[in-house]
């Protein structure tokens, strides 16, 4: 969504009030959780829906698969 909106992470950080390192964790998919208020602010700035930003990954099945 950042690329579609021609926006940099620094610009989003300033607009949303979340640090660049925290947004980077969200962007790379390494975050374990996100506050609804943060998600709402990001969606407002990027003019999108949460589903445009989030993807479900079944971590339970990938952790339980035999080697």
C-alpha cells in the first residue's frame, strides 16, 4: 500500500505517530500483534481497509509439520 500511495515509511511514521522501527516490524511481517488504534490510523492515512494490509498465515500447522 505504501508503494501504491507513493509514500515512504518515514512519511507514514510522521502521519501516524508510530516510530519507523515499529512500522518496519509491521511491514516485514515480524510483528506478533498490532493495536486497533494503530491499524485504524494506518488505514486512514493510506486510505485502505485492514484487509488490504493484513494476511492470515497459519503458524500452528507450519510449526507442527514433521521435518
